[in-house]
C-alpha cells in the first residue's frame, strides 16, 4: 500500500536519480527521504566518486510544490538541462550535472516514459520477479550524411571502372578471387565504421548520443534484428544497465519488448571472452536460457567493452532469422568496433575532465596567481575543495585605496574614470600575482589582497610587504605618464593574523574571502596612512623586521578597536 507524504510526491511514485559517471559507471539512486545531500564526502546520502564534485555539492528537497535542487556553494556549480542554477524545481527527465557526473531525475524507479520497445534482462530461470526493466530504444536509423553514401557506393552502386560480379564469374575467375573480393568488402566495412566512429567522436560530446550513433553504424554493416549496449554498475559490476537499445524495423511496428539473456552476458563478462553462437536455442553454453527461447534467437554475438583491464559492459547483436546466421567475420568486426567504443568511453571521460579543468583554471586565474593556480590543480580533489571550505589560517592582508578619488572623479567623464581605474587595477593586480597573492576583491577605488590564503607559506608577510613596495613604485611610474590633472596617490595598510578563509555568502551568491579582526585592522591602517605610505601592524612587523627598513610610528587609535595598536611604516 502506498501512502501520501503530504509534499510533492505523487501517490505510488518513487522518484530516483539515474547516475552516469565520467567513466561510464551507471547506477540508480532512489530518493527515499524528504531531503538528500549529494557530494564527494562519504557523509552525503549520495556519494559521488568524482574529483570535480565538491564534498558537499548539492541537495534535493521534497516540497509541497515538488522536488527542488539547490547548489551548496560548489566550486564547479550545478547545472540543470545545461544551465547553471543556484536552485530549481525538478521535473521528470531533467538532466543534472555535478562536475563530470551526469544525473537524470526520474519520477519512478522503473523507466522513463516508454515510447518504443524496452529491454528486459532475464535471470535465466522461470521467475518473472527476476526481470529488470530498463530504457526505451532508438528504432530509427538516423541520417549519417555523406559517409553513408560512401558505404552504399562501396557495396551497391555500379562503377564503370569495376566489373560486375556476374561479369567476373563469366570470365571464370577462381574461387580465390571471389574470396579476395569478399575480404576486400569486409575490410571496407571495417574501415568505414572505424572512420565514422572517430569522426563522430570529435563532433558529438554527449556520451549517450555518441553511443546511439555508434549502434546505428553497427546496424549499417552487420545485419542484425536487434542489439544493445549494456554497461556494468555497482561495486563489483553486478548490475547491468542498458544504455542503448535498437531494433531493425523492416516492416510494421517494432515489438514492445526485447529480452536479453543474463546467462549469455554473464558468460562474456565472467570469462572475459567474445561469444558467437550460430544457433543460440541449441547452444549448450547458454544452458537453455529462458530469454533466448522466448526471443527465439537463432544467432547472437556478444563482445566485451574494456576499460584498461576491467570489463565495463557489452555490445550484443541478435538475429532471429535462420537464413541470417552471424559469422566469424561478424564477430571480428564487432570486436574491432567494441575496442573503438571502449576508446570512446575513455576519451569521452578524458575530454570532459579537460574541459572541467580548463573551466576551473579560468575561474582560479581571476583571483590567484599562476603559481597558486598550478598548486591547486595539481594538489588533488582535497586541495581543490580546501580553497572553498571555510577554515582558519594565518594570513597577511593588504589594502590599497586611492587618495581623494571621489574628488578626482568629479572632474572627469565617467568613461575616463573607468579607463583610469581599469589601468590602475590591471597593473596592481599583476603585482599581487607576481608575489603569489590572492586578489580578494575590488572595493570601489580600493583593492583587498591576501597572502596565505588559500595556501599558507612561511614568507606570506614578507611577500605582502614586497608587493606593497612595488605597488608604490609602479604607481610612481604610471603617474609620470599621466597628465598632472589626472594624477593621484594611494594609501597602503598591511596586517597579519588568524582569519577564516573560504566561501562566504548564501547558496545564491558565494564568494571566496577572508574575515576576522586582522582584516579590519589592515583596513584601518590603510585609512590612516598618508599618501603613498605603507603602514603595517605589530604581527607583520615581527615577521619582516629584519628584511626591510621600518620606522616605528607609535600607538594609534583606530576605528573599531578599544585600545590603541602599534603602527609601523615600511620605508624601503
């Protein structure tokens, strides 16, 4: 008996997530709770073994209006149907992507809405409860363009330069010549299919679409009644998940259901061999599998798909025609295609990883120096997550601000103000990155930078002071090239201490920053500095006192602090 929850769940419906990892591993995760969390950490409800997924990436909530997905401040974001979202309501069939992992939201743990034949994997006994229902198939051969015409020309079209088979026979060529022609035709088929697979690999980036295209190509060169691609899932590969099912519809409507023999598939996976049977109904190796008898399979080919030394799935073709028995040549051709499909799966995962790494690199380069970016990308998933997760560390904060910029901007058109600011920020950001600092944010005409976050170094304070000194030098050179009525000065404040660094904000807007009293003090030091003066706090002074010329300014009262703080000036 099914029970209403009072929320968005329909009576009798058990929603689930159909999960496909970058390396082709597939699983089905039923949504049994009102709220589930998804991420790489093991304390999530759904744990994804994907380096590009954050430890706590997203959550799905059951509400009165339906199921709702929310991003938890992940680094690589959450997309629904190709669009990056902070939150969104889900409907049946929605495509979700977290890092390199793809998920489909299904309103039922059975199958998506059936619009054609489906595949049933039979356990081989007579218990109908041991049947697993999966996805709809593609039964229409899609247009493959000029390459398909090439195949037709190889096999069917007349070429005036080539004699017809009957003409060859009339010249009484021997059996050897006929065999050579047959071998040549088979070679042409192999080359055609492998070429097409390689071509589509560079054109189609969606994994499922690419596999469907490959199966279409197989049907063009091997005469089968139906076929399918199945990938393994689960810890030990014990689950079998069909991802493509295709039927050759010569006439009439395709049957509503295809049965696949688990006996045959298990034989290929367990023995790690390709299997060809010319009469499956009498083949002793299949132990009279029930699905073989029901489907009246006369001939079958099943070849494994490899990922390194592990079988990750199979391709199977079946024929129900006595006059159409598969041959050893068909087996060798399908094995060659299977090897290519395995390469497709591996290359697809690699391509996606490269695209995600490039996206991550572009994001990091906006705020971090090239050296820090390389450290993050080479540091593994934990390092990538650490730059986002709030944590306590010791950092040195540098504030810069333009003196009397408000007055200066009042005398200039807005467009010119923008040009001057962009020029100034560009030069000073390059200086920050030169000394491995992190650009935290631009604040009007000011800039906040951090040394020691996301990664602490022993010389953070020293590099911050060196950056401050170079900023002053760069500004002086910049002002020599600027007209007198457009020149300006800056103030710099630097302070060191324990802060919290990480993603701050709400799920709708997350920002990497540092917070804490040392940040406030650095800002106050900048506000009391004279034009082109660099003021530092006590802890920064302690760290760099033997490396620079520093003058003691004395105790100063700054806004927000009950007691005075000791202030120092860096002169060179």
